[in-house]
C-alpha cells in the first residue's frame, strides 16, 4: 500500500506566533509520533508551508485576515519544535500561497497513493481545503484525518470541519 502523511502548516506562527493558539501546542508530540511511525514503515511524508510575502496585507486573504503571518524567511514561517527536527532533506515540501494547494493535489495525483493521511492546522481552513483536494486528486484512495493530530483556534469549528470531512467520505480517526 502506497501511503503518504501530509503535515499541514505546522509552523511557528500557527503554534506560538502571530496566529498561535493553545490547542496547536498540544499537537507537537502526537504529530512527531506520527512522523516517526511513517518513517519506520518507509512511507513518504510531505510538509506544507503556508507561505506569504511582505505584501500579505494587500492580498485578498490579508484583507480578510489582517494578521501578518508565515512570511517566507521569517522564524514564524519555519516548522515548529520536534516536527521541524524530524523533517529531512529528502522530504517533499510544498509552499502554499492559498488555503488549499493545487501543487499538492497534482503531486498526489501524479504519485497515485492508495492512502493519504492528514495532520496539522488549521483544521477548518487549510487542512480541510487540502483534504478536499486530496479526495479530488485521488477519488479511490483512502483519505484519512487523525482528529487527535488536528486543531483549530475554535473548538466548534474544528468539530464542524471534522463533520464536513466525514460527510465527504474522508475517514476521521481518533475522534473523542
């Protein structure tokens, strides 16, 4: 079975930076364990980076979310904590300029995975966008979201995102 783990935007600005929130800090060890498990199975890991430029506040997203974050090259753009230490040079890294990444969807389709698992943040924005794109890119693959490894700054939005993804035949595991 060809499997890939997508670590969505687990960057400093979403953990302890300008858009950080307590729930994201709690994911560090669980995401690190997931990465180690995938590595021990010889499966691939892809890291996405929410990526903006200095003119972020002039973009559509910046006008609707006027909080400067994930500016490429700044400390806030880097992966957070143990997750950063576990990234290897051989891992695929995709910079996303929008909530969902067409580059990621095309990458998934080109590699024809049987199983795609997503972890990271923010569940009701970027993660759900990339999960939907993964489902579109690989309609016959098993798309999984580990609920214990995702979070939003609003618990009710996290739950709503999990509900919506489940309704789209994305398998939600480890949901309390």
